[in-house]
């Protein structure tokens, strides 16, 4: 069955990867058919209808940042609806990661996934017995799993390096699950759920949804950072999972994550929960207020040092209120941050041991995080002193305020220097390999083997040159070039044929027709002189005369400057040269990969896409 080939090969992975390119419907259809040909060696001759979430009013009204594409794919009697759920791409998505997965305070994108799927079924006229399949990466796989196991939105889910299921999010999404958790663990409020041991809550979650009819299939890299945090964060994995080592040169960061103390993980979770609750209540301004007690409206006009001094001089009451709030709220927040900075040796030491960063980068990170910790201690001490001095009178208060401003300016320089040293160390570039292990590309390359690999959404073939050096050919680009080149030359030949027809019909035939009209009229005049004379009124003007004969002195010149044979020949020759060029290119590629039996067929079939 041709539609089964979509999920039984790399087609679905490459299709999910293509979703990040935000292609127009006609471009995505062409991309799908190209991928199908490259992976199967066969031309897909069915139909594809596409509906995007940006066209759904129901999804737009949720303001969730969700991005998805539905494809109704049919061939013969087969029909399936594939819904591609895009993963994390921007700040909105990362915000959803924190609020939903790590804090359990948002279900917007999971809800949007369900709403879009239902809308797509209506828009594309999907019947109830048509199989609905979700394809997703990262957050996209996560969203489809939430609505899949709770709402039965999908019959099957295929995910790659997906963000696994946090019980906290399911508590908000599924009231039935929340009721059972309250019974099982004897908790009365939502906040008390955070006191349940993570491993116990995870086990209960898996058991509760064990009867879900949706079939879930996951491909996960052992080097994927999301996989690394799954167990430690208490996330739950559903379905059958195939683990793949996509970067054999390193051991992955799971062991590193496992070495991080539980209280550090707990601190990160607490920060995420506070952030999410505040953001849900009122966005960034509320986040700052809830965490630090600072009112952002006081700071909206402040951009530089002069603004700070002006604020202090003209809004002393706001300044004092802000300092007191920071003195009260910053210390507990700083304690949580310190748990992270004080474990810098463990975190960056393990990154060095696993080969992700150099020793120099490890030392810089430990040093600069230590400096940040000292700066944090200094500002807390100065804040405490400032508030105390403000309580002691105006003169002392002014001295305290001046000291605080000087420390703040010094800390700005210090923190800027630390940030610059970290950036200049190149550690962010070194850690790119961790991000790469979350990508679809690295997993595709681990699956492919042989002379096949992938770059972006394209298929790469590799062979060995005469000197032993590797020669890589972007086969997707080669097939695109051949297809698009052939189409261009076909269009040109069609235009030349139309020109030839126009020359023949509009010029040569028209000339012959007009010449015949003239000669016919001459014949009529000469064969019936009297009739012609009467028709012209000559006999009325000259009644004494009689017309015996008429002779027309014609001189019809031949058609000149309408012979375009030479120009048309040149145009055809140019097209023939173009055809020869792409055929030579095709032959060169086929010669490089003579062992690839399907390659010639792929070139033949690609013109049918």
C-alpha cells in the first residue's frame, strides 16, 4: 500500500523537517512528491490537498502560537489525513515549553492541535472512518500526544525527539486525570500536587493512560537533550520507542543531567512554575512583579545611566519602593539561582569530560559564574544596607542611595564583562552539537548509512573520487535541476511552436488569403466588365459609351521580411543545447553512482511531478 510507505520509510521524517520551511501549499505538495520519489524510487500518482493552521479562524482565536499543516493524501481507494505539528521555532514556542511541560501551567498548544485537526477534517471533507495520523518533532510531537491520549484525536502518532509527557500538564488538560490523582494521593488542591514524588506521579500517569487506543511510535536520539531530562524531570514516555545513537563520538548528556542534584532540578522547576503562573496572569510585567515585586511601569522610561539618576532625583518614592521590594524578593530567588551557579563544577566538568567543550571553556564558565555569584551577593548586601539606611533618616538615606547607585553601575560593567568572556570563549558554538542531536537531520543520517546522508531537507549521495577523496552530490538538488530545467525547456519549445504557428497562420496564410481576395476581384472585374461598369455608375454618366472589356494592371509583390526560419532555427538550437546540458549533467551523476539501480528511473520519473 503506497500510503503506508510514508510512515514505514524516511518520508515522514523529511516531511516533518520540511514543515519548518513554511512552504506554500503547491510547494509542499511538490516537496512531498519529490521526497516520495527519492525514498521509494516510485512516482506518487495520487492526490494531495493541503490546509494550514494560519487559515483556521478557530486556531487563530486561541492565540497559542501553534503551527501545523494537514495533508489529505489519497491514492486509489486509500485515504489518510496526515497532520504535521511543528516543533519549537520561536519565543512563543519556548514560552509554551516552560509553561506547559516544565510548569504544567498551560495547555494552549495541545488544545490548538486538537482544534486544528477537527477543523482540518471539516475543511478537507474527511470521513469518520478515515485514519488520522500525526507527525511531529519536539514540541509538535508533545502536543499531539497530549490530545492523542486524552481526546483520541489521532489514530496513530509518529514522533521524533519529542518532548515527553509531564504529568503536571495533563492535570490541567484532563479533569478526569486530576480527579484520580486527587483520590490516589489524597491531595486537595492543584498546588499540593507538586509535593507528590515525581517517580510515583509518573508511574500513576503511565498506568492511567495505558488503555488509550492511539498507537504511538517514537524515534529518539540517545544524545537528544530532551531525552536527557525526561527521567530527571519526571516526564512519562508513551508508545513504542526506538532509541538511536546519533553521535557515537560522545556519550550524550543524560549521565550529566543525572548527576545534577535533585534540589537543583527542583529549583529550576520552582522557577518555571512561578514564571508560568505570573505570565498567565499578566505577561512579562506580572512575571517581574511576582518574582521581584518590581512594578515595570516605574522602569518603562529608563534606558541608561542618566535615566536612572533622573528617576532617583524626581521619583524618590518609586525608587525607595522598588529597593524595598527587591530587598524582600530577590534573596529567595537568588538562593535558587545560586544552587545552579554553585554546581557549575559538576555541570561544566561533565561537559568537558564528555568532549562537548574544551578545558579552557570549562574553566572560563566556572570562573565567570563564580563572578556572577559574587556580584549577586554584593548587590544583595548593598540592597539590605540601603533599606536599613533609608529607615535611619534623610542624610543617611542619601548616602545609602548613592552607594547603591555606584554599586549598580559597577555591577553593570562586571556582568557585561562576564557575558563577553563567556561569548568570546566559543562555548555556545561548542554546545551546538547538543542542539544538533535534537535535530531531525542528525537522526536521519544515523538511520541512513551507506552512501546516503541528509542535509537540511535534501538527500545526499556520496562516492569516492579517483584520488580517494569523497565526492558528495546533493541528489535532491540534482533531480530538482533536471526537472525544473526540463520544464523550462519544454515551455520554451512550446513557445517556439506557438511562434511558428503564428508566423504560418497570422502572416503567411493571411498574406495568401488577402492575395487570393485581390486576384478573385480582378478576375470578377475582367470577366464581367459591363456589370462592373454599371456597379460603378459609369454607364449613367456616359450613356453613349459601352464597355466591351476591362484589363486590371496588377502587380502583387511577394511577401518580404516575414521569413523567420533562421531565427526559429536558432531558438530551437538554443533549447537543444540546454537539453543536452542537463542530459550531460544527468549522465555525469548516473556515472558517479552507477551502482544505484533506481537512479536512472528517478531521473525519468521526476519530470512527472
